[in-house]
C-alpha cells in the first residue's frame, strides 16, 4: 500500500511537471487542461460502481459513494465552465491535448478503481491536493475570487476522498 502510494505520487509529480513546463505563462489554459482531466476519475468511479451494482456487487456504502462522486463530477464541470469563460479552451491544441489525455486517464481510472479502489482514491486525493496547491500559488500574485472558491472545492474533494478511503477499508 505504502509503496503504491509512493508510486502514485511519483507518476503525478512527473505528469504535473510536464504540464507545468508546457503551460508556463498560460495559467487559464493550464487550469482548463487540469480540470478537464481531474474530473474524469469521478466519472470512472461512478461507472465502476454502476457496473458492480449490475453484477450484484453493491456494497453497504454504494449509495453514499454514488452521490458523492456525482456531486464531485458536477462540481468539476462548474470549474471547467469558469476556465472556459476565461479562455482556457480557446485554442485547438489545448483541446486536442486535454481530450486525448482524458480518454487515457478515464480508462486507467476505471481499471485502477476496479482492481484497487483505495489506491485509485489515493491518486485522486493527491491530484486534488495538488490542484489546491496550484491555485494557491496562482493566488499569491493574482486576484481571482472564483479561483479562491475553486481552491476550497478542491480541498473539500480531497477530504471527501480521504473519507471514502477510510470507509471502504
Ligand atoms: Fe476542479
Ligand atoms: Fe476537484
């Protein structure tokens, strides 16, 4: 478990440094790409839970998790809408990059969550913490009330994921 958590952090750090490098100086485009990708796991969790239900594998925390992940995915869509209002998806190349990455990320999360739900939650937990940190850095030298709220949402998501990990122990 500990080793896999380190593995999650390692993969995340590499991915983030690549995105940060490619998107330096283009904050809202970077945020848009990150939000586009970061919302996929919630839909992947919902897909797997839905499939598990159809296969008669509905656990006691099923309805709670379905509700949580549905609310989270909608909340991420609101974040995405804000980034779009700031021109985050204005360029073809950003849409191209994000929409291909998200396909890979969605399916990876489906498999990951099916095989090791706690580890999949942990990866998203790290992603949410990283997102909050990214917005926090941005807010050090920019003023944006909506980004402040979005940062708070990401912290809430991280807490909810932490709770989900404890719940399915
Ligand atoms: Fe978000
Ligand atoms: Fe989030």
